C-alpha cells in the first residue's frame, strides 16, 4: 500500500502518490472514454490512492463528472478531491476572478462532483496580480464560511505567486516540481512548511520526459500539448516538458538514468520528489489503468542516497538550471 502523509493544516491523511486527472479517460487529445476513466479510478483506489486532483475544465468537465460517479459508487470510503477553477474564463484576466464568477465556479464543481462541500478548491494558475488581491481571498473565506468549500488554495506557475499567496489563509499550493524544476525547494517549500500549507506536486515527470522512454524521434499527436505548446503557444510553456527544450530533456534523462543506475527513471523520479518532507502529495497522471501500478510503486522504493541526491542536483545545475531556473 502507498504511504500516507498529513496534508498540511487540513489534517487529511492522503496517499503520497495520488492521481492527476487532466488526461483521465483518454490520451491527450483523444476523445473521452467513460469506461476507461472509471476503470482507472477503480484501480487507483484499489492500489491505495485516496486523492484525485482535477479541474472544472479537464476533459470539458468530464473529469469532474467521472469522479463524481465514482464517488457515488463509494459512499462509505474517504476519498479526497482537489479541484481547480478559473481557467475556463474567456478572456482569462484578473478581473474575471470576481465574486460572481468564483461562486459560479464553486457551485458548478459541487454539482459535477456531486459534493455538498468541496474538500479543496484551488485558483487555477490565475494572472499573477490575483495572488495579491485580498478581495479574491475574502470571497473564498465567505464561501468557506457558508460550508460550500472546506479548504482553498492556489495552483501556481511562478514561485513569487506562491509566496504572495502565503500571505492569505490558504491550505495548499500546487506547483510544478521535478528533477527538471528544482527551484521550489530553494525557498517556497520552507515558507509553506512554516505556515503548515500543503504542497501538491504536479507535472512530476515533466510531461513524460522523466520516464526516460522518449527519444529524439518520438512524436506526439497533433492535439497533444506536447506537440502544440512546446513554446507556450496556448498556455504557459512551463506546463509542457516543464519548459525544458525537448532534445535537451531527452539527453538529460539519459544522463540521469546512468547516474542513478536505473532503467526505471519514472519511479525513481517520483521517489526523488518524495525525499522532500515538505511535499504532501505527488499527482502523476494516468490515461489508462495499467499506468497506476507503475506510479504507485515509487512509494515503496528505498530512499535515494546522499550521493544520488547530489548527482541529480549536479546534472540539473549543468544541463537545466541555465534554461529554466530563472523563469519560474
């Protein structure tokens, strides 16, 4: 079974490897398949996963609705759901994070998930100015007081956004952190821990680069963000391959495999993240049930040695830091 960690000030006991559902029920760009989605959720639960991370826009709402149907089949099981809101705004501007819209987002997620109160809702990478807007967080406090949400937090692109959010009564920060994105460990983790704010790690495998299975010749479908967003054409570049140039990422993954003496870089990359005690949960995705076991086995791996941790940092400093460290 997966080890559990305390989820910050909420007190939730969550599986340290959980499930991100951006691609639930499909590969990126494919049509949503309800049966595959339900099978994936069932396998995750049987493997010990008790937290699902979703968003109101994932799969045009099908991710939330699928999770809601799953929850109805498990009425007596304690399963935590983290959902995110705001990215459906058109245009996606700071002014859109007003009371009317925030209430609409919360109510829609409650309806789609079939939950009277959301366990945790996150602002979904809003414009940077939102993180310093007290009015936004006052609205969230009001909605929480009404019992529609139990906790709230933020999903961020940049470290400065997380630091600004820590000035409010948030319960969690969701951030990209992996062997190709180490800056959060430099300051954000410590300050979040000081306020007992949970850390949710997303994009832990750098959109698959840290599986070590991709080559210079690997191709992705035209509707896959790994094809159309490599330079940030549609959304923040850092969401795709963690902002690392693809060929650089392929070469560096090979260096990591050799330095860590493993052919299973994905599990080792997840275990690396769990070496940081400030991390509450890691949420790798899965487009099919078979991927769940590969993810959760990281929880049972032995800790990395000091030498291995040092090797990861050295490779990052040489290959990756100059390209991404200053950007996010």
